[in-house]
C-alpha cells in the first residue's frame, strides 16, 4: 500500500497515476472519507478536553463540599457523545483502510506511459527462431500424439484447464523443476524454500492478492486458507512483521510450488493446451532488498530467469511493461516472452517485478540502516524462474522433429536420466 501521508498530500498526482494505470479507484470517496475522519477526530478531541476539564472540576467541587450531580451528569453525557463519535471514526477508518488496500502501486519514473500491452517496449531479444522445413505443430497435438499429455482425462477428473502429464511428459516437468532450482541455488545465490501451498488471509493481503483479486483465487470453504496463486505469496511473507539489520540484506529465496488461479473473466483465451491452466507448476524467485539497490536486484533477477532459457536454447525477448499494463503491486516489471513456433509469436513465460515498499508496508517488514537512522521499509521483488508448464510447451514446440518426436536439450538431459528424445 502507499504511504497515507503521501496520498493525502498528492491527490492530483495520484489521480494522474490512476488514470495512467487505467484504474477506476474512487479517489473522491477516499478524499471525502479522509477529510470526514479528521473532522470527527478533531471533534472527539474537543469533547475529551471538555470531559477532562469537567472531571477536574468535579474533584475541586467535592473537596469544597459542593454539589456535583449536575456536572457529573454532563460528564456522563459527554462520555456517551464521545463513544458515538469514536464509533463513527472507527467505521470511517475501516472503510478508508479497505479503500487504501485497493490503491495500486506508483510506477517507477522509468516505466513508459501507455494504455495496454500494445504500448510495452521491447528491450532485447536472445536467440533466433528456428526455421522449420515442415509445418510445426502446437504442443497439444504433439503431446497427445506422443502420449505425454492427456487433456480429456484432466477435464474428467477436474474440469477444463486441468491437464494430466504422463510418462516422459511428467518426467520432463520434474526435470525442468530440478534444473531450475539447481541453477538458481548453485549459481544465482538463492536459498531454496519449501513453503505451504495454503496461506491465510493476512498473508494474501500482505502481497496484494487480497482484497482486490479475491475472485481469481481458490479459497477453502471451512478455513481461513487460500491456495496460493504463486510462491511469491508465502516467500515474501516469510519475514512479515520483522526488522532486519541492513547487513542482513539482500535476501534471496526461491521455491517450487503448484500454483492455483481461477482465471476469472479470462475464459475464451488460450482454451486449448496448457498455456492457461487453473493449476500449474512454477519456480519462483523473491528478493528482499534495501531501496538503494532494489533496481540493480531487478536487473539481476531478470537475468537469472533469462539464463534458464539460454541454457535450454529457447529464443525469447524481454519487454518492459507500460503503466497501463503493469500489475497492481509492481512499480516496474519486465516480462520475458518465449517464442512459440505454432503461434508464430512470443508469449509470456516470466514476469520480474520490483514492488518497492508497496508490499513491505502491508507486511510491516523494515530494516535498520547501518548509519543508525530510523528504520525504513524494505523493497520486495519477485519473478518467475520459470513457469514450468510454459517452459515445457516452449521446449516441445521449439525442439519438435518432423516425425513428431521431441529432442531433449542437452542441458536438461542429466535431469531426465539421460533421455535424448521423446518418441511414441
């Protein structure tokens, strides 16, 4: 969430920011409530001063042997009035807090202004898309023909947008997981964590999934628990409510988890295959950093995600998202898009974001500067390293052969028992 003091002092700037993000936040209502709260609190303070003065007067009169019944009645009436104003202030405060949690993060100054994904800016490309001497097939045709993907049985035991991986398909998924984790932990400095896949509402609120994105989440009916949409949620919350020494930062965490998203409102898009699933596996990276170094850490994190694709030999590009396409909690985001031959285009496989202190304010994570100054909020960063299902899709499509088999990239072979080719 944003600093309340900053919001109060920069309504015009905030209005411009909301417009640049295509966000319909009710800023007029927030401003009205904030002003009403201050009026109510001022009135409460005046009433309390009158009550305190009256209480002192009662003591003086009692010592003098004077009758204080009328004054005490007045004090009781003041107390009842104060309670009414306190109740009103609490109600206003509750609505303000709810609204504050729905204000998106402020984009970094380097983020290009734009309306939607069409205004994102390409930063760089790696690799050259392969020229096939046959018509490349989409991953769903390849997977079904090889017997490694079963879409019908995924629907039968769950519903649409669930897939069963079998045989070499399941093995490749597991191999990719271990390959990514080993890379990030042995070469990129991340500490592997195995977090819960269920978290409480406070944890979901800390990273910004609640209250805004409740409709996209799966919730347990009988418990205050939600299935995580990404390991960003438990990893970033590991140190909620804690204060670090500056020398303890940065912290690097990575985790493999299943991820669950209802994809509410996205039906009709990418219905075929595994590109948009309700359940998918992902290796996630999270960093906790000082503000001064967080944008260097963002570049490093993005490079870590890119390294996965470079070692697998899969072409990709990196784009910076414009203001209108940047996610709710992010100040700046790089998307990595992988080449999919069947679609003849690049599709997202990773998002790497710096949330600055937006999440840290919600979670109460601070650090004490080495110079002994006042404790400050840390900056949090997160990025996919990578989405495993989409990496499997890209591998299958880019490494397919004319006979329908799939060549396994050399870097992955040690993780799949030396398997060189997936054939029927």
